[in-house]
């Protein structure tokens, strides 16, 4: 038991104590513990089994450690180069063709990048970055630069593109694409694929992308104006070079559809741009696209569907714009091919708005029918009454058949109400040459004028259901219809010919005009940028309609002390002249001062509501 000397605890307890799990305390006698001595049993010493010694840690050679550190450094370099932002010296994206970087790009990238990029091993140091030109334009990778450089190359020989639009990056482009997706319901003839990315459009449809960026950037007046100017420049060069493609046609259609946001009196007119579209469609042979086979195994080609939509869009714009300018010949008329194309689009139902395309085409055909029926402006009474009955029943049937779709698409109900206004506007202005021989003609014409007034009021009342945001999405045809409806109300108050039973004052046309004008002006959006003092589309609407409001208020027989529109009594008892050129009035023999009297509105030859050019001057802000 000498082995127990110097041990602590039960590390070497005897077998009996170990078995009972008690402490083994040595006794005074050698070789026996106290418990075994008391129990008078043999004290058997426990023999401990030694565990094998743990192997010592093997230290790797120095060369293997160095090799491992080199591999870690290589992996770190690869990760750093992958996550770093695109720079002029980096490799272009795999989805886009490589474009050589020109010196001008290097300076512009330094202005657009928000933070300096990390230094990649074995690469030149990057330039110092500055604040981007546009608010939140996103990064400007090589794909965006390649797009703008391709547009710049298209206008080689002219001045370079505006640097403002060259700062639009991929993130900003994608945001504008999503904005355009919300605008499609107002012009469902040039659509975006369900999963559409800028890289695809840059490669396949660059002019369409350019037009989308222009139309969707309505929240920035200066950016949209710059995009519009550069788009027209690129289109001019491409057309002069003889380029004709579906991409160019779609870009022009989108540019025209929202052209009222950036109309320029010094640029090409909408009618000229539309003539270009019709010419490109004819050169591409879009009117001869075959219809798909009836077999369910054979489907129409995607390019054919896009081409059919573009062809239908040309007719939709031509039909809608011709109603507002009856003196101009139609650039495109209705044909059975249009009806077949519209049905093919609805049958394919590739997009949600495809269901209303046939209804839009039928509505345009209805308005063309009205124009051809009453185009002579002179009809016998019985013929006019029969034609009105036929067209009125046609409109009622069209409205009843499309009631479900009109509930989902308010623009569809909008254009149907426009067609109804056009019908009664045409019938109320007819010259019935045999009216003296038929006593009922006078009452018939009065009822048509009253019905036309109520149709205009119903259309304007429906327009008040649109939200402030939706007014920014209205297409050119919708906006022209809104301006034409309000102008028609003013014409009925100012320029309607005398007729027994027709009294604008008794019908309170002025109050109707004032109500709808004030409500529309209040609902339309205000400028996005408070520092931007330029007159946008909606501010122009408020300004011109305010002048029209004063003109309607001073209609004959209203607020004139002498029963004429040349004098107006003010609240202070003074009398002012409505004509700027007249000398100061002398009521009661007293001259009203030595200076010219103030006028409620400036009488100008251009401000003629009855002229055919008034609507276009309204849009251009030339009033």
C-alpha cells in the first residue's frame, strides 16, 4: 500500500470501497483501510489502468501554411471583384454585347456613382466620385452607358445627347418601366412583357425603350423635356436613313400616345408623326399579317401579335384625332382587317387589356360611321331622324354588350361616352333644308341640342371619378376628349344659334361650366417640384379654362347693365369694358379716370373657342 502515500481523495481506493462508492481511509495497520479492518475482510488494492497518451499536435510545415494563405487571398480577390460596382475598365455584363468605353464616359461615370468603388487587385485606381445628377438614378452600369452611347452614335454629326439623360441608370430605367406598366390600360396597343428587364429592351427594342422612358418620366419636367427633344432627334436621323422597323413604329406610337405632356409648338405636329407611323406600317406590310390557324396546336407568332397591336394603335389614334379636326383628311380608315386583328388579339389574351381591344376598335368604327353619315351637314328631316335612330340603337347595343368590361376599365366607358357626345353633336348641328314643310322639325332640333348638352355634362361628370394620379396616365386621345367636352359646353353657352325654346341662361350652362371646370382643376395634380415654375399640362388647363370661365360668365344677357357684352358692372358701381381697344366709358357723363380701364379677360384673335385650331392651341399653350 506504499502506492497510496501522497495520493489525494479516492483516486486509489480499494476494490471494496470503490464498489460501495465510499471514501477509502487508510488505517494504522499497513495494507488495509479502516472499513475493511472493521469488517475483517481482505483489503484488495485497486490496480489503475493507464489511458494511452494523446498524440502530440502535428505542426504543418511552413510551406503549406503559406500556400493556404495564398489561396485565401485569391478567393478574397475574386469575391471583391464580383461584388464591386461596374467601372469603365471592368468586363461588361454577360447579357449585353461588349461596348468600347470612350473617354467621355469616364468623366460622366465619376459624376453618377454615389460611392467610390473598392480597389481591385492588379487594377488601376478608380476616379473620385461625386453626387449624381438625378435624384436616386441608381447605378449606371455598362449596359446603360452602352444604350445611351448607341443613341449618341445614331445622331453622329449632330450635337451629343443631353448629359442629363445620360445619367439615367438601370435602376431608374426599371422604375420607369414599371410606371409605364400602369399606363398601358389607357393605350393598350404597345405592351410590355410580363417579365421585362431593361437589358432585353436595350438589345431588342431600343427605340421603344427610349419612348417609354420619355412618356413615364412625367414627374420630372426638365428630364421629360430633354428626353422628348433627344427622342425626336434620333427618330429624325433614323427616318432620313431609311430605317423601318416594328421597334421604331412602337416607339413612335408611345411617343404620340402621351405627347400632350411634352408638346412643343416648334417641333413636328402630332398629325405628321402619325403619318410617319402609318407609312412605316404600310412599308412593313402589317395590313397583310396572316391570322393564326384554327388548330389549337398552332399559335400566332409573338412578333405577329405585337405587329397587329401596333397596326390597331395606328387606327385608334387616327380615328380619335380626326374627330377633333374634321377639316383634315383621315390618315387611316376602318377595314375588315382591323376587326380580324382585334379578334385575334382578344383570342390570344396574352395581356389583361387584350379583352377590350375589339371594343375600342368597334367604338372608333362607330364614330367613323357617324362622321360619314352626317358629313354633308345637310339632310332631309326624315333621313336625319332615321339615321339618328339607327346609330342611337347601335350605341345602346354596344354599351349593353360591354357593360361588364366597362366596369373593369373606366377608360372604355370614357370613350363610349365620347362617341355618344359625337353623335348628338353631329345631329344638333345639321342643316335640315325641308324644315319649313314639316312642323315637327323645330322640336326635333331642339331636343337634339338639349340631348347634346346633357351628354356633355354626363361625360364631364364621369371624368370626375378619376383620381389625381390617373389624370397623369391619360393618353392623348383621352385628354383631347376632356378638353373638347369642356370647350363644347362653352360653345353651347356662347356660340349656339338662336332657336325657339333654347335659352343658355335658363339652362344654366354657365353654372355647369363653372362647376366642372372648378372640380377638374381641383382634382388635377399639382407640380411635383415646388421649385419648378414652368407651366405643365395641368397648370395650362387651369389658366386657359379660367379665361373661358370669364367669357362664359359674360355671355349675352348676363351681368350687363345695358343688355350687351360690351359693358360690365362691378361691385363698386364702376363700369368696365370687355374690349381692350375701346376708350374709357363715360357712365353718367363722368370719365372713369385717365388710364385705360381694366378688362376681365384679354380679347385676342387667337382666343376663338369656335375655331378648329383652338384645341391644338390649348394643348400647346399658345393662348
